[in-house]
């Protein structure tokens, strides 16, 4: 096959067989890059693209630290009709926002050339999973990292939110909102409550804080969080700076290589790591609620350089079973990182251990930060180059996936 991109599109999904009757994982690590496959299961939901082509989405969950995946099937189209692999932008509770690029490759990053869908997990035979197309965002650039999902408390309604710098209003921001109730986008001009604070949005990740105000946080993991209260009828944003760094900023690359942030049980949880060239590393977590005035210290870990006289401290193998521990969860690969805080296992972080940007395989290790031990290890082999971007995202969708239908 001469086209390497077409070859990647035809790689089968790495489906992990689970034990029969095993409960679904409480949360998963989900590869945001989809696969093309006609295989289906009880999670499969379908819809139509704007041009009338059928599209089906299926999820294949696996217990962390294994990485879950999803697949898309377009029976009316050849794989070459897609300009990019299907992508998940974000997930929240039982919702997933994804895009499918039915266009040439050169236009695959243009929002107007993508079909956007929101997948809604089912709730048994009476309420099967659904796939709802939503209109492309009008007249503004919409990168995958910009989008956030806010489920409404009453029923199945939801908002999609994106925050951008207002082009013709210095120091102000455009908050773009899609409402499933009206099936339309609208744009609201907003500004920070403190006029002395000037923050240009450079979103690494969007977090859903929720609450009565329907708060959504647009996070620049080098700086801080811009918070919009979606359900509040005002034009104000709030800003929370991140804690001081563990060490001076080590490089100008993507912050998701060394930092992560989630919302867990109403608290914002922030993680930062610093890797040393000798295999040692250190990390810390901080927590705070939206209403607090400052961050509070969480866990800290410092892993020293592995000893040449202690083979157990230098070998991390996938044979380690859940619940076992090692004293030194070292990272051997030069490009290790990409931390992902667990959404269900408190004080556990998943880290990828990898050696080269061209790798197609890596290890994902689960580290208990409080006990300072290695909790589990799994291979991550998506069958395509891992590259330099983020490799997985946390999702609680697995709690809502029903395999009994």
C-alpha cells in the first residue's frame, strides 16, 4: 500500500478481551484517534453525515492501565474518503464529542469540512445508545483541544463550549456555545472580572466543573484556568492561576507531556511531573475547589535514579499484576510522560514509558502516588506511530456503557 496514511486507516482496532461477566471499568484511558472497523457490539450507535452517508460508532473499553479504543464504520464510503482518522474531542459523563472528516486530507483540520457528533451512552433496552449530529461551529477556528461538554441536569440536553480570543475586541473573549435544546450555536463576548488580569487563551484541555452555574474551565497547562459559567446570564470570566512549578519550565513543548488536570468529586486536581535523564523523576498534585482562594498540597513522589545493583528497580514489565507494588517505578524512555490522573482510583496516575517518537509500542504504568508504588503495567500498541501529541484521555463513559442489550 503506497499511501502510509491510508495504511494507518485500515489498521484494525486493538480490542482487549475481558473476562466474561466482568464489570465495566469505572473509568478508562481512551485513545482519541479512532479506527475504521465494521465490528459492532451493544455500544454501537448510528447517524447520518451532512451528505447523507451512514456512520456508526462503537466503543471497546479495557481496564486501565490498558488503553481503550473506539471504532467508526462508514458503510457507504471507502477508507480513502476520510481525510483523517475519526477523533474524540472530549468526553463528560455519558457523552462523547467526536468528529469525522469526510473530505480530502488537506481540509481535515477545517471544522467546516468535518461532521461533528455527540454520542450518548444508553441505559438498557428501553434507551439504546444514540449518535446525534451537531452543526459545525460557524465562522471560527475550532481545534480539538478547545471544546468542552456540559451535560444538563434535567434530561439529555447538553452544551458544547469553546473559548477563543476575540479578534476585534482587545482583552476580551468569544465564548461559543452550542445548545442541544435549540440545535444552534451562539457567541457571547466575555471578559475577565479583574480588568488588570490579561490572559490570552491557549487551551491545552477543557474541564467540566459543573455545579449550579454550569462552570467550564479552559486550561492553559502552562499558566492557569479561564472559567466560564455557562448557565449564568452574564459576560464575566474568572481566572485561577496554576500552582508554582516544581522546577523552572523545562521546555517549550506541549504541556500535556508533563502536566494534567481533572475534576474529581467537585474538586479540581492538578498534576505536574519532572523527569530526569537518569530514569528518576518527581511529581506532585494539588487540589482546590472553584470557590477556594488557593491550592492545597496533595501527594508528592520522588523516584531516585535506578540502582545498577537492583534489577527489580530498573525493570518494568507487563507481568506485574494489579495490586502488586514495586519500590521504584522508574521511567526508562527518553520521551516518557503524558500523565493521566485516574478518574476512579484516587491518587493513581498513568504515565507512558516510551523511547522514540517513531515508536508504535510503549508501556503504560499505573503509579500510586500516595503509597509511592507501581500498581500496574500494560502494553500500549495502537499499531501506528505514537508521535508527539497526547496519546489518551481519561473518560468516565465506561460507567454508562451497557453490554447487556
